[in-house]
C-alpha cells in the first residue's frame, strides 16, 4: 500500500493531480481544500496517501496532513458515506472544524459540503460523536470557544475537558459542554469551567 508520496507537481485537474515521483506519475484524487493549496507545477509536494484497491482499479487519495487522512478514513465508517462524500466534507471543513461540528452536533456545518444532504450530515455528527479520538487535532483540542478559536492543551478549557473525560464523560460530551459554557463564562478558571460543565451535562 502507498501511504505517502514525495515528488513534484506535474499537472492538476478539477479534483486530481499528477505527482511525479522519480519519473513515475501518480494520479491522486484530492479534496478541494488541498487543490486550493497546491504549489505551482514543477514545485516539490508531499502528500499523505490513502490507497483503495478494487478488482478493477487502484485509487489514490491525497492529503496535506495525517489528520486529514485519518478523518477521511473515519468518515467512511458512517452509513452512506463513501470516498466521494468524505472528500467533499474535507474539501469544506478543516479537521479541527469538522471535530467542532461533531462535538457540538452542528449538522449544518457538515451539510455545507456539496452533495451532503441534511440526513447524511446528521448521520455523520451522530455516528462519529464517540469515535473522534479525543478530538485532538495537531496538538490542539478542537472545540469552539468564543466563536471558532481552538483552545490549546494548556488552557483552562482544555484542562476542564480532560477533567470531565476522567470523570467518565465521552470526549464529545466533555468538549461540547465546555465549549458551550466557555462562551458564557469568558476568562473562567478551570475549576469554574468544570462546575459549569457538569451543570450543562446534567441538563
């Protein structure tokens, strides 16, 4: 299986690229966000690759980070979500924004992706609620506080999420509760956020 490609960008289409690796051109399908961030042709490029092998074809999907590739795999665990829908979702939402949407059960954010209707969006946020591993993305806990800003691991919000998880709540429940109360209690300390988070979870 191919898990990574490092080469130069040869050419690009609407949703695919050819990456030249030592004189061999690999065709790779990519989400819109990756396509928008490609270097100029002839410039170096490294992609995390997900390989799908079928009886009649081998398909490569490319991502700029391991986090994106992990979400691509996870999304396809949802009923009715294949590679095409997963690419569409990742073309609109960064991993941390997708984690936010799942933690807060915000199906409207997921439904922004082309080809993703309300029912599929609802299944995504519902079925992945407890599967997003700690909602950790690139060293940050993906949660919404005062809008869309991520909270670093050393913040009171992150510590409060960790405390609630240790008390037995799922990562999604803890992250969602702290995100909600943090928006109402700006500047609160960890202990206060935990207390408010417990109240929110008890509703």
